C-alpha cells in the first residue's frame, strides 16, 4: 500500500477532549449542512465525520464535495459499508466491528472495498469499532445484526479493545449509537486507557451536554463525536464554542 502521511491519526492522538461533528448525508440537505458547517467552523470543531448505516455513494460524494469547500477541519469518512468509500476525504476510519460476530462487518465489507481503499488518496486508519448498549436499538446494531456490549460489562468492552489493539488496530471507537439514551460509561474508557496508553480512543453516542463532553474527556477519550443532538439542535455548537474557548485558556 502507498505510504501516506499519518496527519489525522497524529492529530487525534495528540490530546484528549477533541470534538467531531458527525454528518449523516441522508438526514441533511445542502442548506442544512451549510448552516451546520458554518456554526461548526465558528465553534472550532476538530473534525467532520461523514457516514451512516444506509448512506449511498452519491450521497457521500455530494456531502464530501460540500465539506471540502466549506469545512475548516479535516473531513473523515466513517463508513457504514463498502459503498461509502469515496475520494475527497482527508482520512478513512477503516472500521472492523470487533464487538460483533458477524463476518460481514469483520472482513466481508473490507474485501468488497479493498481496491477502492487501496486506490483512494486518503489516510487509512485501521479502527476497532465497538458497540456499547446506549439504551436504544441503534441503526448500526440493526443493520449489522450484532448485539452491543452491556454498559455494566466493562471487562468485556476493555478486553475487546485490547484484542483489537493486539490485532494491529491503531484506533479504538466506542459507540453507544445514534440517539442513545446514555453515553458510553466513562469507566470503560478509563479502564481501556489504563491498558492501552498509546492507542487513541473515539467515543460517540448520546452526547447532549458540555458536561458529557467534559466527563468523557477526563475519562481519556481523544475525540468525542456528536451527531444526532446537533441535527436536532444546531445551536448546541455554541456550547461547543464555549467548551473549546475554555479548553484553550
């Protein structure tokens, strides 16, 4: 595989408490997307993640084109399937759903996307993707036909993350799912961080307040992903602006 500078991974690994806005191309038209991007730029978010469980290739391409023109932060593909591997992004989270036992999302989709990933001009970040029960049936769990790890079973979540790191994953992503009632328990993050000091972690699902962000950041999350709540309340980006302003003091 061609060598590509690991700029996005290095940025993720640099510190805790960074913010990513998750853009689902199915849910936003161009006007709505532009409004969110402008507010996100003002809030100085660190990344724009793009993807969804059932997003088409055309939707991905159109959304990434808009983000390339308007976004100030790196654009990162967070793919739901092989069709979402497209050109134009800065990086791709090359996800393996290691919390599940469905071979389609452990290796099947990777085989289908291999040539596209090999040829795309983006940083490829092998990522161990772990679903945590957020109190609702997430679209990811439904589409992938996998069962999330219960919040109280932190040892299973931690051991799954360790297994992913030992397999060579360069990033661990804990996700409670879109519209989750509960964020990932910070105990899971803290215990994983104590074992995997050099592997950055991303956490998403159920984030609705600055307190959630602070708690996950202090637990050891490098990046906190917010999607559903910003779709419902774009003004939450003003809270993120205040959080970033305080963080930089």
